C-alpha cells in the first residue's frame, strides 16, 4: 500500500522555498542595479574627461582641440661675429704698494700730506730735524778744504825738489818721496769728497719723499715723534691705483687655450660690476703664472686696467672674463630656441603653412641669451622661441608679436566692498558682478523691505527693527511691528 502525503504538508514545505527564491532574485537585482550605477558613473566621468574645456580655460591642456593652431613666438637666425670668453673670479690689487719709511733717525718736524691724498712721485711727505746731519756735512766739507790746502803746499815742494834734482843740487830720492806724498794727499781729498757726498745724501734723507705716484693711506706716525730707520710700520703706505691690477684664476683645462691665444696677440680682459652684468672696466692680460696651484687645480693670471674713475679698489672681489678668440660670421639664435631631447639638441623650425618641424642642431657655445649654431639652421629659417608646452613635430602654429615684456602689477589692485559685506577685487570680470546683482535682485523683496523699514525707523523712530527669520533671512512680506 502506497503512502500518499498530505497536501497541507506540501504547502508548508513549498512556502519557504518561494521566499528564499524571491530573496535571491531581489539580491541579484540589487547587485545588478548597483553595478549599473557604478558603471554609469565611471562612464560619465570618462566622458567629461575627454570633453574640451569650456568657458575659456586660459590654456591648452589635455582637453585642447588638436585642430587649433598653437600660439608661439618666433625669431630668425642672424649672422654676426661672436666673441669667445673664459669666465673667472679674481681680486683687485694695487699695481704697486710701497711702505714709506725714514732712512735716518730723528724728530719728525712736518707732515706734508693729507690722508687719502693723491701724491706725485718725489713729493715731500715729511721732514726730519736736519741739524745733526747738516753739521756732519759741513764737517766733511771743512776737512776737504784743509786737505786741499795741504795738497797745494806739497805740490809746491815737489816742484822745488824736481828743479834741484835736475841740476844735481838735490837728491832725486827726495823728489820721488815728495811726488808720492802729493799722490797720497790727492787720494785723501777724494776720500773727503766721498764723505761729503755721504753727508749730503744723509742730509737729503731728512726729507721723506714719495717713491711712486699713488694714493696715501692713513698716517702711521704723528708730527713731533721720534722716527727711526728701523721702524717697520713706516710713515704711510702708498698704493698705485691708476693703473690697477686684477689677479684671477682659470681652470687648468684652459691652459693650452689661453697660451695659444696669447701667442697670437694681446688679450682683452673685462671686469664686471656688482650686478655681474655691467662691464665697468676693460684692460689687457699682462702675465700668466708659471705653475698650476695643486690645491685648487687653477692657473693664476694678471691683468692691468686703467681704472680711470676709481671704480676698482684693492682687495675687492670681482668677476672677470678673458676674451680668447672671435668666431667670425657665426649663426646666432636666442638660447630659448634650442631644446633638448633624448637624441640631443633640436629646434622647432616653422615651415610652409605655419607647420613646425623639429630639426637637430649642433651648438658651439651658448650663454643665457644667445646660442651659436654650427649646423642645422640657416638664416632663412624661423625658429620657435616661446610656446613649447603644447608643441609637437607637425603642429600648426600661429606666430604672435613680441611687442615687449608685459607690464607687471607693482601693487595690489583696489578692492571694493560688495553689498553683502564681502570684499571683492575691482579688476575682476563684470560677469561676477552681474551674477551678484542677479542674486541680489532675486532677494530684492527682502532687502528692499529691510531697507524701507530701516529708513522708516531712521525717520520716525517709532518701531524697532524686525527680528530675523530662521536661517538668517528676512521674511518676504512687509515687516510687522512688535508690540
């Protein structure tokens, strides 16, 4: 006998199955809906990313239209003679420096110069008491006069002895002895003259003279002091400032280049001012050291400059450049026109229909302003100098005009107070002001109501100001008087 299940039991068991199936379907639908929403959001974001920027974004970035020309500035290569310089750092030194010392001892009677004065060669800078040295000179002169008188008498005796010896009335030996005494006295007179010369020179040393032309420094000894020839400080230090010398150094790698240029002729040296740009004096190279400094690996050189306006001063550090050669008829472009890539240096050349082409170039030398091109460009080319951010090989460009550097704002713009109490820039666009005005017109009823109420309060002083509504806004209707 077969068992037949009850229908009520089947209904009880099928109900949980239906609920579980519905819950599964609902879960799948929710998951699918979330997935679709996420995918839709990502797709929308991607669509926005690839859309061109609107409202004049001010630049050509990733969303720039590729069919629009790129604004650039251009220049034409020119031909000119380009000097080649070697830059160095040096210091200014006086061409000659002399410490003026006394050569005799004595009291300093006079000082005939002013500190910082320009003096000429052989000018008397100081005077020493000459009394002692004048007496020594006079003594030497007197000694010579005495010896000269003795010599005259001995010469007369010699003449007599010679006459007696000629007639055999006197001895020839006596005449020879007298002749020797005369020669001895003549030698004594020469020694006396040497003493006079020495005394005259010593007397001259009582006047301290300038050995060179230059500028006097600070006085080291005051008038009235005893000055000695053994003093090391001296009376004053003279420095020759015109012309003046500059010592500077160059790397040892430039030795051959400098020697080769010096063999061809005199080399010019320029000295820059404090700004590092202005050439304040130009001179000539006068000396090259005979050895390299092993501690720095540099070679010392010496230049002489006229220093006409005293713009250079001893001890001053300066930037120096040495002109070693001149490149004749070289092709020159602005330095900004030379770009560097993985394959080397290149320039964007503007061709037909304003289409740019990247051409490799060879640069001989360059500075912050100009670059000398050895190959790759001609004087008929036009090269791009500004606007490389959105430029590529084959891009179309529009060439602007470089009328000069833009004027910079030297001070902040004047700011005005807007009706809502906030400060805004006066120089901003009118669109912002119009937007603010429209916003104010939208709330015109509230502001006008408040304004009329405030005017009424100011005139009549009968009603207090209305209380603000919730949210900080005024109510749209007419203000109600409070009891």
